[in-house]
C-alpha cells in the first residue's frame, strides 16, 4: 500500500537551495500597518479622524492586506508512483495576488501540470502551492516560475508546466485603463520544455482539448 511522505511547506523548505524562490518575508506588523494607512489617508486628504465612515478604515485595510499577504504553511503530501506515466493536470485554479508595483490586485486562473517520475502529489496540493506563492507582493512572471520551481524541487518529476492567465487592476483601473485585458505567462521545465509533443499535449489539455495521439 502506498505510504505518503509529508514535506512541511513553509519558508524554510521552499526557499532553501532553489533558485526560483525568494524570501517569503516576516509576518505583517498590524499596528504599524494601521498607522501607515491612517497616515496615507491623511496625506490623500481623507483624515480618518474627520469622518466617522473612515474611523475604522486603517484597521480594516491593515487586516485585509495581512490576509492577502500571509501564506499558510501546509504539508506537501506525496506518494510512491505505482506505474502512472501520463501527465497530471489541474486546470482553472482560481488565484488572487497583489501587484508589487501598485499594491493593486491581479486575479485569474492557474493551469498546473507535471509528468511524474517516482512520486505523485496529493491533487489538492497543486492548488495550495499556487495559493502559497500568490499570497505575497508579486509580479505574474515571478509567480509563474515560483510555482513551477516548487513542484520541480519537491517532486523531482520528469517535467512541469505552469500557465497563469490574469487580469491586472493596475491596467484596468489606472494607467492605460483597458478592462478585460488578460496577461498570460508560462513556465516549462524538463520534458515539458524539451519535448515538443509533451509540450503540445500540456497546452491542449489546459485549453480543454484531448491529448494528441502518441
């Protein structure tokens, strides 16, 4: 019977010895964040002490950012692979993150796949890895490679493929103001990158098609 092997996913495990991943950072200092929000509101001409509707806004905003920026540790449960040699794909995983340049949200879906070697991973953990790296100040390009790098590091599969599709509020609410624009990024490792047929199979499966005949 397959026995799971649990790896605690936290900053130490994920960041050690892997070039794709950076420091997840310290916990949010809520009192300092509240003071900073109050100062920002005052600088914008919206003094919290001058309007009852703004009185609790610094606390709410600080708590909201803490919720969006504090990743939740979890165990990446893997099992011995008992002969499965096809692709594993989790498609349309919803995610939300914060743009590190404007502190505005970007949201979309992640498509994550790997080609197993000796171990397979609990399916829900693919979504948890996406959420783990989304809960920080991000750019979409880095988020994509961090998800792929984590799976490559912890599973040692034959290949990994990650595609993110997201709409960025920094493009829709300000600046160029183009609602509905989707940004697509990809990270391909191992056979997903080196073998054109494997890459095509991955792209076909994430867009709802059937895998091409081998």
